[in-house]
């Protein structure tokens, strides 16, 4: 019979040994896990850069071998004007000829999102503190239907959504696929430039550990990116391969990829810190990988971006009126807006359909004004507007839609309601205007609230732009040089000062004039008085001095933006008195005005419809001038020709159509 197994207990010594082994294992576990996490982050980061490298080669293949560069060929490094702009010119503040402007390093990376479709997660290294994936869902106030492909950068705080440094793409030494394969293209953040969650390192702590510098390994690692615990950095090279480099001097000729070379012919392991935004490589073989410092992001979202236009129906506005003609009386304590499109549509109805002045029973006074105030077609460039009139039964709607799609392909094709098909014998006169007056150089966002005092004395804090900034960048002189003072009267007090300013004397064929002058009886009267003051100012003995924005002068302008729909209700339902038209009545008298006055320029888009159917239904020279439009003023947009009739006029009486500072919304 087998004997049962008699297990012996552990001795005291064996228990102690097991406990010690357990303690050692537990103490090593965090180290092992931390090492695994570091290695995982390093691997994920390398995969990101490899994906970016492949996308860059695809991009370069489409753009003549050039690696991504935002803006234009002469764009400089700096804050993006408007990351969510509708077009490239306004996004980067390009001049009318397509040159100039400013762009961020991150906006160059973003071209891979916009044009190649690279997911935004690939721009975030897991080991980089302070950066997160860019998501549109986290940004309030975007226009409807806005997608990643519509953006021009990683949002208003782009430095928080990109972990990588990029070889400076602005200037003479932008990279191409024909450059040396060993040139560094991108890598982890530059340790010498401030990051989203850290200060820059002091260069004094860095010394290469190779002859003749004789640095220690610890001093050499001080030149590494902090994303991987200063153990090294993942680097993307021009031939598309990615490698983890334990030293930052891994470029051509032992070049330090994060410093500007000390040599004019080649790279060098030790050099000078690149200072944004002036830094440039020393030569063609010098890799200088940089990222955007937090200073390039706006102080606040509202201060750095061009605000969105306020969409309103005029019936919901208490302090704003739309006038049909320039001789309509200005309402007291109200903004007054006039745009030429309704007059142009009226003119077409009169000439192309009826053949004589319109007679509207019950609206004789307004009809008389419109009949008398014919708009001179030569005062708007033919390419800027479209107008026609005709019968629906003869295909006028289809013709309008076809012509608009051809003439203005970037704008929505106009849609006409069911009543145009349902009502009998419908006729329509249609007019459309599209003018974009871009300033040669974008103005600076006014960092702080701008107090506008309306005619009733009420003050409202609004957003604004200006011609002065505490940090004078490369475009500072150009921003101020583009201003021309057209009229200036010192007055007896600061409140009584009158002035008129051309916001960019270089714009062609149109000009934008703002005038802080007394309110006239009508907009037409105000425009004529302005023209007289401009002419008189030229005879001032100090005209050549005063016409310029001098270093002691300041200029501040409130943002005025709106998308307005107006129905001329006084015309609706009115029957014609003209012979052979007495069975027709007006069923639509509509005008839409999309207006934007911002730091990048002025945009005027307007549509008008007039439709009818048959049936029912000296010592002073030393004083600084404050060209601050903080009281009621006139906006005049016209062709840059003597005595040209404006196509847009607005008397800004109050802040109803401005942007309240700090809210992102209009009143």
C-alpha cells in the first residue's frame, strides 16, 4: 500500500528569500513599465513621421518637387491671418497680386491634411506634453458644413496640435526633393524654442561630445528634444526614411538640426539658436528644424481671427435700416445701409421689361426715387456684377442660374421659390454684385475691447483692428504705409475731430474709405460732403505731411460684418399703373447684402430681385492723431476714379452690426 505524500513546510529562510524576491520584482515593475511606455511612444512617433514623409513626397510630386510651404513663394514666418478663411488670400493675408503674407510652420504641415488627407492624429507625438489631436468638434462658432479640408491650419491655437519641427520653408533654402537625401526635413520639437507646455532650454548647458568640443554625454544629450526624455529624437530625412537619433547633430556634415550653422558653407554641430520669426538657415546644407512658439497664437480666439458675419433679417434689427436710394432720409439713431444692386435690378426692369419709368400704385414716392436714381454702370467693373431681366416662361430663371454658375463659380447658384412657377406670367429683374477688396497687408487684431460710442451716447465694447502693435514684425512699415489720410480737421475737442481714411491706397480698381464726419440728411448728401472735404484737404499747406500715417499716429477700426436679408415691404403687393402692365403686381422685392470690414479687407456681396406676376395679391502737427472710429462714421466703397458713384454706403450709427468683444457674437 502506497504511503501518502507528506509535504514539508517552508523554512524561515526560504520565506524571507521569497519575500525579498517579491519586493525586488515589485520595485522593478514601474521601471520596466515606464521603459515599455517610452519605447512605445518612440515607435508611435516614428510611425507618425514616416506617414508624414510619405505624404510629403506625394505632395511634392504634385507641386514641382517642393515640400509643403503655405502662403506664397515670398510669404514670411508668422501668425496665420485667418485659419478658417474662405480662401488662401485671406487665410495668409496675401497681397492682391498673390504675394506676401505670413504663415506658420504648422500651416505648412496642415497642407498634408488639406490636400493629401493625412489624419490629424499623425501630427501628435505621444511623448510630447501639451499637444493634443486637432478636432473641429472642440471649436465653437464654425460656419455650417466646415470640414478639415476647409481649414488652413490646426485651429486658432495651432501650436497645441502639432508635435513636430520642420525645416524652415520660408526664404531661399526651402527644401525640394532634389536636395541631399541626408537633409533633415522634420523631427520632434526643437528644444531651444518655447513649447506648448515648457520653456526653452538654455544653450549654455549643451556641448557636443565629439572633438574639438569635448562635451560629456550628459552635455550632448542636453541638445535633444524633450519629447523622448532627452534620449534623442525621431528624424525624418529628405529621402523619406525615419531614424531615432541619439544626438541632435545628425544632419549633413554633422550639422545640428535644431541650430543655425556657424558656417556659411556647411552644417556644424554647434551653432546659434533660431529666433522666430527671423531665423533662416545659414546655407543650403544647413538643416534648421523649428516649430511655432505659443506667441504666434492669438491672445484670444476672438482677437486673432476674423469674426464670422452676423446673419440677420432686417425685420429683426431695431437700430438698422436699409434704404433703397441715396436720397432717402437717414433715420435718426440708426445705422443706414445702401447697396447698388436693388437700384440696378430696378433699372433693368424699367429698361428691359416695361421700357419706361415704373408706376406703382400706392408707392409713388419710392418708385419716383428709384426711377430718378439710375445707377451708372461704368462705376462697377463688368466682372464684378451681373444683371438681367426677363419672363419665367421664356427661361429667364434657367438663364440666370447658368450665367451665375459660369460668372461666379465659387458662389451658390441662386434658387427661386415655387411661386415663380405657380403664379401667372411672372417676370423677374435680377442683379448680383461680388467685390473683394483685399488690403495689401492685413492689419493687426486690436488686442482688447474697443469702445464704440453711438449717436445716443451708449458705449459698446467691440472687436477691432489697428495699424499698431507692440511687437514690430517685418510687415509693420508696410501696414502703416498703405494708409492714406484723405481729410483731417482737428476740431475744438477730441470728440469734434473729423477725418477720412483710405485703408489701402494700393487697391485697384476699388477703394475703401472710412470717414468720421457729421451725419448728413441722406447717404447721398454725406457722400457728396465727403468728396468736398477730400478735395479741400489737398489744398492744406501741410497736406504732404498730414496725408500719411505718421509714427505718432494711431488707427483703430471696428469690425463690421453682417449677412442681411431685406424685403422692401412698401413695394410688395403694389400694382403697376403702366399701360399693358396694370394686371401685374410686385410679389418679391428682395435684397441680400453680405458685408465684411475686417483686418484683411472689405468684401461686398449682394443679390437683388424685383419680381412681378399677373393677378392679385500747425502746433497741431506735433500732436499725435487718434484715427479711431469710435463714434458714428461713414463707410464708402467705390471705384478708384474721380467722382465715381459708390456701390456701397453705410452710415454706422451704433454697434448693432459689430462684434461684441469677448463673446464672438453680434449684439
